[in-house]
């Protein structure tokens, strides 16, 4: 539904606001990357499987296992040890996840007043961390054995942070209101 709304309405509004020559030059959401660090996956494979099932319930896709690329003695880490799970969403599933994230998950957060506008990286991609996976409605609370944080990266097609903020605001991402002090 958000994908249709973007194609029919939001894209045209951004085109007019940004005064771009071509409608295809309007910034778009390219992909959403979801990362979940799994502590203790090296010792217990069951923890890794449970985390994979939870991520699959969130996104509808099977997660990819990310392993250590090199050994690091200070972290007691060997090359090839499982570290995290990663999912990349594109097209329809991406818009469905973003709509669910903006409209269901973020309003459930305790004392939520909006997200910081300073979480853009140099490529104008937005990064946010949800510290508890149980905020997602698909998670069965009876089967949760460990609270995990989920990192979500919204990758945009623009390199301008202002254009990316306009795009995400139009899609429904709630940013914090900036307090303007009167002197």
C-alpha cells in the first residue's frame, strides 16, 4: 500500500518541492537492511536458530548468516565464528516493512517523541536501532528467550541528507520536533 502511495502521490509531491527536471531524479528508498547481533551463537546453535526464526517472522525472508572475517584475540573471536544475521529487503517487502515500522513499531516505543534527524550517514542513509525485538507484533512473547536489538538501515538513492529527510518524512518517519529558542 505504501509502495502504491509513493508511486501515485509522494513521488510527484517531492518532484514539485525539489524542482527536479526529471521525475526519476526524485530520491527513492532503494533497500532496507536489517541486522541482528546474536551473542552466544558460537557456543549455542539454538540461539542462532531462534534469532533466525524471529527475523524471518519480522520480514518474511530467510536471514543470511554473517561470520567473522578474521580472528581477534582480544574479543575471543576466531575466523568463521557466527556473529550476526542480516536481511536485505527490496521492492514490495521493503515498503511493507517500512510501513509496519513507522506505523506500528515506533509508536510502541516507551517515551517515543520522534527519531533524531542526526542519524544520517555520509551517504544519506538513515540508521536506527530498536533495542527490543518484542516491539514487533509478529514476535511470540512466549518463545522469546533473549532480548536482542535490531539495527535497521534505510538506504536512499540520494547523497543529500536534506533530500533524504524529506523523502523519509513523506513516507511517514516521525522525526523529533526541533525546539526553537526565543532570545
